[in-house]
C-alpha cells in the first residue's frame, strides 16, 4: 500500500483488477489487529495480514462477491479469522472502509462512508 492510502499492486496480469484505496482508519485497525495476533502467537499476525491480502486479491478480481447492503457497501469475510472487510466499489476503485472484527462494535465504521445513500 502506498503512503496515500492507495495500493499500486496491479501488475501486467491484473489489467481488469481494481485499485485498492484504504480508509486511514481501516489501515490502522488492520495493523492493530495483526499486532494483537502477533503478541499472542509469533507468526499469527503475519498469517492474519496474509489472509486479509488474499481476501482483497479475490475482491479485486471479483468485487461483487461480497454481500451488498441497501447503501451499496459490501462485506467479505477474512478466512480463518473473525474479521470482515467492509468496502465500496466506485469506478475502478475498491474503497476499503473497515477491517472489522465480526463481533465487536457493529457499524462503528459507518461514518467513514462518505458516499450518498
């Protein structure tokens, strides 16, 4: 991910893939969760980040896989971890609004979505 919040991971083989744009708070919460996992078990934080990366790679190729809500936001579960990626698709950008724990503070991230209902 670049400093501006966008990922420049698309390469020649990813011509149809979306650009990732992380809300700053989504990036911070993903890193915080990885640190907690790493403190519990060495290597688990890296496995968490790998699982998030794999989920995002899937969504970049097939962004409509995630279940949509009335406001057009989508959610996709992270394999093997109790986290969900909340995102919105606009043009060729996949906006990551949150990397949220599935059973803590539901909807806390809603203020991050600046799109009109």
